[in-house]
């Protein structure tokens, strides 16, 4: 497979371009017998559209998903499930001047070289954050499948935007708070500060990055196929399919590297007749395999590359220095839109492994 | 593929166990016509064996690699290259008491559940760090292939052990310093401190983690297959195949998340007639594709899980709390052994992509 | 990958159902820079619709293909090319009584068991011959790619229907005769007999099978990856993705099994400074690799399973014997529609291998 | 994957050369908990060595298999099972003159072009029939796995050699007769004629081909993943990994193409409370999925290419016509050695599908 598909047993294929006719996805390998309609997917797609106040972008994506195969009388059939969203509100002209001026932080330059100028550059083409809608199309199905078959739940939230961090530890009861604010941070106090930070950056024509935390609970013990399809390998591979992601860590991650073994080891305990660990520095994964504790990840997003400020760059045609001013509609910060995308890719990966190991049956 | 193979066009399959007869690897897809003999591989394998003073382990691995197929008259033939190292010095009895007492931080528990007690637990079995020798077998070949065909060079070094960090920025001329000391840190001053830190931890029966930095130069523009086989996706997937790795970041990574777009964007410049970027916060990858700048990664290793101190745990047979004292021979810190493993997996991933995109020919 | 995708470097994913909203395909891995529009595909799709006189089916499929991604300003971009055909003329009620009465020769029974009754049975669902339109969508692109880059041409024709055989040997000049008659047999005399045979069978409420011969010329020496991705392995795998195919042979095939080695061996000769073979009993493939001679295959199709005559069967609900009379619109013989499908799957397979071996570049 | 691996969930990787140090295999994805030792594999390997009287070859292969990973205390562990056979009796000098004179029917020519003369030509290298021992190594395990978990049995026999056919229909009770004679034909009368035919051909310095029939019983309903991983697709792909195979058919195959639908359709009947079909023209596969009836295939082998007679050919160095006389030790007919190889590849394919669909558990 060559770039636009992910998964071994449950395979998502993504297609479409930001300013083309559609963005779409095919999910192959989903068991027959899952009750499914567009609403299951639409709900998560809608969560990609946060409050308008914090977004520079005025593009009304609509993002109405249509299932065009694989579902019959309200249930999946075992055939590939294909879905599309029609693109309606493209303003390609905004992007025309980008054809030769390389945008810092964007894929323009390597994509031009790689595809010998045949690349569809409009609105970022295949490289647009808009394509994460295709991850959500498949991920919403995987997430429902996991919930129904194994009671697995995956959630994520904005833990940091720029230098503003949520200091409180995440607890399960916070889940319902995540989508109550525009930045998707479950702590009301922090979310307010984050929003201010975004508005401030936007005013300066600047952008912000941040960190998403992901927590997946009720994962059965034993998922993951070491050595090369460890859960960490496959989850990280999936996460880096999100534009702007530049780092990932599981459990105590980079900070754990500074601890002693005696501090970082999670001691095993019996809890209500079940084997658990006292702490969860491993992020729920030992030896690449789930150990039954929550799977926890932190994912680092770089600040949005499209800034309104003028930037020095090179014109690839003239091979000369030039000054670029990016137009078009851009988010000052993508973090608020990221949680459903992260949840989708986590769900796809975990469901893939649950199918491989037989924890989810080939037909329900 | 189900866990023990990695790569699309250049595929490494790993086999063997820590205390079995052999550890070995098959590399499929290597072009015919690469000059190769055991010495090319042995050299990198030997670098996995650092100075004895900092290691608790007295196991003399020897690690003499033998190529058993795929090479004829000193050149690769295009057939799969298979290699083995015979295991000679196993002391399995040391591990017998681990069968039921779960070792904190190890895969014992999920592996027992997953493989229903059929798992070969001796010396960690498939989960042992020893298996990284199989990555090096394949990686040494990929690294030579990259050097000869594209002049690509990949190197890595110990940037941090516990809380001891190398503060200097890495420069190309430091490469030759890396293997001059036992901890594989190119800065003499820092390396001395790191060694002391390891000896101190070892004395306390404790262990340390740390961070490896990897730099790959001369990568042609255009490697990487977005969306799901981006260079970042495939490199991170490969890195998490190393036991103890719990985090990875490219370029400015987690720290970049705190910057503004105007700070983190790498401006394009002309340099000696070539397009480059002024900074390299992207770590040489834009939109999942190489941009010609050095590919830089930082990889976080947790502290070694096998500590000499007593630890609280659970006996899986009795389902009761118990006290564990891990015996056997263990490293107080694996970082000094990690650079050749990191280099191997980077080389395998980059060479795979160079073959996919035709930058390396199918036959030399 | 789990059933609905084929290829390693050039991957076709098929989706849709006979009586669903669409049938469609995604082609991933096609090089950027191929000039392409719907007409290139439509032409081959139209060849799937032979003359109405020999077909019982009155279904007007229309089969208007729409490219919905991967093409920009008339050229492929390197992104996945997705295509759909909207289904317009479904009469699902005709099939309703098939839900419990198992149709002999059809997938009803194993599909019901496999998918636990969630299978979309309407018009055969995923198992309908209609799905071969998705092979043609991708195949038309691969065929154009092969022609433009390597001058490879692949053609096939009806060599036998029922017991009526074309006795003449196929010659290159016959190619232009193939589509001049309704049965796609380049010999006018035989084609007339074949048509009569079909009309006769149809009158009796019966159906016919037959044999398609495929010839691919100008294939470069050296395509095919032994042992398990030999050209024969991958071509045969592709052919059996066509409903009704039950046999395949290369070169002298089954008949060659009765010859002596001295009779069947193709002697090497020099011809116009080029190495060729005197005969082509190998069908252009030696050791799984193309040898530069035309690749020749014969593909056996069973007679159409849907006959108008009454048949004994079992009702899966009552588990009792019953009498079935298949309604709906069916072809008395699918051979006349098969050549573009065979050509498509041959082209996809050969193009995949040409990309793997670097004979076609990753970007044109 | 690029040629030397087969399977999705149960993956066999083959390595080694005819005259290299070893031939070997890695089987990945075999469930933990299968009782296994070398004897299970050796038995099938020994069946590849038929009676010496009918074989020209005096090479004593020995073929002693050694399991070098993946088995612990007599049971598979879930880790990759690797196996080797050391090559002991190579006489490479016999083959030296083949380096430039192209042997008709062999891979010499395309392999030289493909691998740019780096190919290991000794004894056929990777293209030697000897490599089928690697299929048997993996296949013997898959066959045992199928028998123990699902009571699936796969057997094959020599149905035709040259023009000598076994006319009797195969019945289950004949299985125990297959290995009672040197040609592996269960009918004593026919087997005698076949042996005579082989001896006669050998005397003339000529060779024979023939047909193997394969029957697999007790296959559960529902194996196979349409469209592109149909059972027929995957079985045929596997069969063409055997050197000399040039054709395959399922059920009534090529002959079925000449029948009417009313003749070829298998009518459903109730038999002892079970749904079966009256006839088995489909070869146990409908719509690419097993229907519970025996899976039957016929596989056509071309006559052995290495004949003792002089043949006209081309010298690739001088580009001139020349006369070749093949030396070395060769079989006049490979059919007698083929049944265990066919059984192995059938077992690998069926077991792969049984794992994909969950009919065999990931851990026993």
C-alpha cells in the first residue's frame, strides 16, 4: 500500500482534495452487522467545527457526509463502506499566487518536487487539514464498533495551547466537559485562557500550536502485535497522519526518561479481583501490548504554518528571494478541531488490532 | 503482515528469541548488486556492545553474524538476505522464578494473557532488547545501500541520560566523537557526567532512561508517501519497535508546540543555488515529505524496567501481592547501546521510501 | 488488506453494490503526470455493453463514470484517483424472493453464512458481475499508463463459447476486429456461430460459458517478483476476481502438460538483434518473470448460473427442498462482456509490476 | 511485500538458494499453543523424496529440517517460527557452463536481465524446485493447525503424467494409497503405467509434465474474502509459486466452460440435516467463498525444462546461436514430488483465511 490507506484488517482509504469535488473514504474490513447511519458519522464530523469566534476561517464547510456503499437496511454488510462529503465552498483563486512562492512550514516545496508540479495545490490539496475529515468518516465507525463490541471508549482533549497548559489531571468525569467550550479543554478556567491566547495571536496575524491528550479506556489486555505492529508503533503511525503533528509520547513519555526505574515502573496490584498497576507511566502499553490500563498519549501540534504576517521566502520559478503574504482563510490554531481526528485514528487502530486478535468477530 | 515484518518495498522480518537457538532476520527487496559481507553488518553489531564498565550485564553475547542467503560472490543477488546470530551464553535458570511473578514495566503480564502462557519467557523471549540485533542486521545493509547510492548518512547519539543533558548543539564534525566513549555522547564533558550518573544508579540497584537524537543528512527531496505513509508515520512506527521507547519528536517537536507560527516556521532561502530553510524546526519533513534538510528526531527511552531493588507485584498464579527481586544480568541504562539500533531503523525506513519513489533502483 | 483491494504499488480498491447508490473505485499509486479524463475510462466501460440482441438483460446500466478526485487540469496528481458510477435502474423487487431460496451456482449460501444475513443480496450485491465495472475504472487508467510509458498493449477476445471454438490462431492484425461483432471474437465466421449458439441457449432458458484469450505485447523483460509475486501468481489472482472464472492457463498450459520437454521448451533465437524464443509455450513468462515474448493466457468462464429453467434447491429458512425459478434480467452468456474486464486486470497487474521494478517512474 | 512472502494473517517468508548454505522459511502469525516439533515437518519433507528408481537425480538432499525459533517446550509460542535445512551436497561446477548459454524453459534469461547478472545461477538459485522445500516447511505447520483446530484435511495426488491419465474418480478411501507408489497416483494400475512412461522418457533424455489433483475436505462454510482475496484468487496465487505450474482450474474448470448452465449448476440438497450440493462442479467455492463442499483443484505442470538432449539456444555474451547440452542432475518428471508441495500451499492459504475470519483463534 502506497500512502492513502491505513490498517491491516480494518483498512481506511482516504481520497479527495481540499478544493476538489469531494473528500471521501472507504472503510474495508468492518464486520457485518453493525447498526450504522450517517448520523453516527455526522456527529463526530460536526465536532471538527468549533465555535466561529475563535476561527479566522469563514469557510462554511458544511461537511454533510453521505454513505454510498456498504450499509443495507441500517446495518453494515461486510462490504467496504464508502462515504463522501461534497466540497461546496471553495475559493481557489485565493491560492493562485501560491503556485510559485513557497509557503514556509507547508508541503509546497517537497510536493512540487515530488509530483513534478502536477500536485493539486489548491487549498493545500491532499495536504490540507480538511482531509482529516476522511479520518473521521472511518474513525466514527470504528469508534462505534469498539463501544458496542468491547465497551472501549476513546476521548481526547486540548491540554495545552501555546504556553497555556491545563494543570489539573484528567479524570473520567471530565469527558462530558470537553465539547462544552470552543477549545475542547475540559477545564473551564484553562479553556478561557486558551481562547484568549488564540484571539490574541490571531490579532497579531500569528498562530499557535499545542498538545492533545488522548485516553482510551476498557481496552482488553493483549492487543498489539510485537515487534513491528506494537500498539505504540501503529498508534504513532496513525497520529503522524494528522498534518501539524510533530511529536507523540505514551504514558510518562519524555518526562519519564528523566526518572529512575524505581520511580517510573508501574507496580502491579490486585484491585477488585483484577490485576492493575498502581500508576500508569506506561500509558497502558507494555512490550507493545495493551495491559488493560487506560492507553494515554500526548500529541504535539506545531503552530499553524499559514500566518497573516509577511514572511521571507523563495519563488521556485525565479529561484529568487521574495516576500510572501498568505491569503485565504486559515485557523489561528487547529487544536480545537483536533480531538475528533485523534479519537478517530485511535479508534481505527485499536479496532484493527481487536479484529486481528479476534476480540471483535469478523461478523457480529 | 502480522507483527514481525516492517517495510513495504524493503521488508525486514525478525525472528528468534533471547534464549533460543538464534536471533535472525530476513531482508527482502534489497537491490541486486550491493557489495556486502558480514563485516559490514558486524561493525554495527559491535557498536551495540559498549564498554563493560558501565554495564551490569556480564553476558558475552559475541553476536557473530552469519549471512546464510542472498549474497553470491560478494554481492547481493536480489534474493532475500537472511542472517543469523547463534545464541551461546544463555542462563535461563535465572529467569525461572519470573514465570508467575509479574515484573513491573515488562511485558510479562500482557504477553501471558495474549499468548495464553505459551510465550517463551526466558530472558524476555521475543520482548528482549536482544532482538534489536535483528534490526541492526537489516539496518546495516540499508545504511550501506543509502550511503553508496544516495550518499545519505544517518547517525544518532545519546543526548540525555536521566537528567544529564548535552547542551551543545550537535554539529556534523561531532559524528566521529560518538563512539569514542562508552555512553555514545559526542561531548566529552557530558559523556563523563553521564557515565558517572549510570554508575551511581547501578550502585543503588536502580536504572536510568534518556534521549537519543538522530540526524540524517543528504536525504533527497520528495521521500514519503502522504497521508498514511508519511516519513514521520513510518519513522515513528519503526522507532516504537525498540523496547523502552515511549516518545518521539521531529524537529522542534514538543517545544515547537509552545512557539508562535512566526517563530516556528522555517523560512526558505537560496543557499549556493539550492533551496534550503534558514532554520530546521520541521526536522526536514514538510507535509510528510522530506524537504532536503537534515531529518532530525529525538527519541525518549524509559528507564530500564529490571531494577535490582525489591518491588511490589502480583503473582499471577496465586493472584496475590508478592515481593519481586529481579535477578539475571541487566543493563542499568540502555541508551549507550541504542544509537546503532536507531540508525538501523532510520536507514531501513529511508531506504524503503527511496526504493518506493525510485530514487534507488530495483537493481544497482 | 482484506478483500477489496489489489496490487502492491498500484492499488485498486473496489466499492459499491449492484443495486446500491453507486459502484466505484479508488486507484492509489498512479504516477503524477498522466493525462486523463473520463473519456479514457468511459471507452472501456462502453465495451462492457455489447449488442443488445444477444443479451436478455434489458437493464440500461448507462455506466457513466465520474472522476471525483486525483485529477487536476487534465493530469493525474499522484493523489488517489476515485471514480464512481451512479446506479440508476435497479429493480430490486425482482430479487426479493431470492432471500431464502438458494440460487444454484451463486454465492447466496456461503454469503449468508459468512455475513450472518447482513449481506446485501439485491441483484447479487457485491457478488454481481456489475462490480467488474470497478475493475475497468482502474484498469482503463493502468492500460493507458502502460501504453504511454512502455508501449505495452493488452487485448483479449472470446476464443470459445460453449463448444464453439475459434480455431484460427490469433494474430496482431486481428485486434481491430474484436469489437466489430457482438461476441468479441475476431474471426467473423466463428463469431456468427457463437452468436447463434447464445441465442439458442437463451431460447431454451439456458446459459453458456466459454474461454477468453488474453495477449499482452511489448512487456519489458524482467517484470515479476518471484517466488510469491511471480507474474503468473499475480495475474491469476487478479483473474479470479472476475465472477464465473474457474480456470486459467499460461502459454501451452494444460495441453503443454501432455507434451515432452523437447516439444514444449521454447528455443532461444536471435531475431533482428534481439533475443526471442522460436515458440511461446511459456506464455511469455519464465521463472515467474516476463521474458519479452507476448504474455498469453486463457481464462475459463463457467456458464452463467442464473438460468430461466426451474431448478431444485433448498430454502434456507425452512431447510426444505424447493423449486426455484430465477427472475430478473440476466445475460445468457457473459463472455461478450468479459474482454475489457480481463484487459483491465491484466493492465493493473502489469503496471503494478512495472512500477515495482522502476520500469515506470513514480512521477512521469 | 515484494516477492518472498505470502499470506495476510499467516505469512510465510522463504529464503535460501539451491546451492547456497541453506534453504529456510519463517512462518509468522501461527497461533500460540500448537504442539509442534521437527518430526511434523520432516514427514512431509520426506514425501518430497520419491523412490530413486524413477529419478535421474542422484543428489542426496537429506533435507533435515531444524526449527530455530518460535517453539518452546514443544509448543508454538506465537512468535515467528523459523526453520532451516542445510544444503550439503551441492555440485556447482556442473552448472558453470550455464552462465552464458540460456537454458530453454528456464528463468536464466529474464533473471539475468532483471538482476543484472548478480543472480545466483548455481543449480537454479532461487528458481530451483528445491525452494519448494520452504513451502513445505511452512505448509506442514499450517496443515497440522487445520487438522487439529477444524479437522480440515488437504491431499493431492498425481492424476496425469504426460498422456497417461487416471480415469477413475478419486474417493476418500484412496488417500492412503497415494504414497504407496513412487509416482503418487492412488490407482495401482495407472501408477505402473506412469512409472513406465517416466522411465521411457528418461531413456530418451526427455522429460514429462502432468496434472496434480488437490482435494480439501471439511472446510467450513464462509472462508474467502471477495472480491480480490477470494479463495480462488489466493489459492491460484499460491499454486503459481511452484516452478513449472502453468495452469489451474477449480471444480469443472475448463471443461465446465463447455457445459450449459443447467448442466454445470450444482443443485442444493439437504443431506443428513446439512445443506450440500448434489454435484461439485464449483469445486467447493461460490462467489469466492467456501460452500462447505470439498475444494477441488487441478494443477497443470509443464514438462521439466532440463532435458538431456541437445538444444538450440543463444549465448547471451556472444549474442550468437549455440548448442546447449544441460548437465547436472535432474528429474525426468517432477509430478511425483509435487503433492506435498501442493498440500502445503493449500494448507497455508486455507489456514490464512481461517485466521482472518476467526475460524481459528489467534491463540489456541
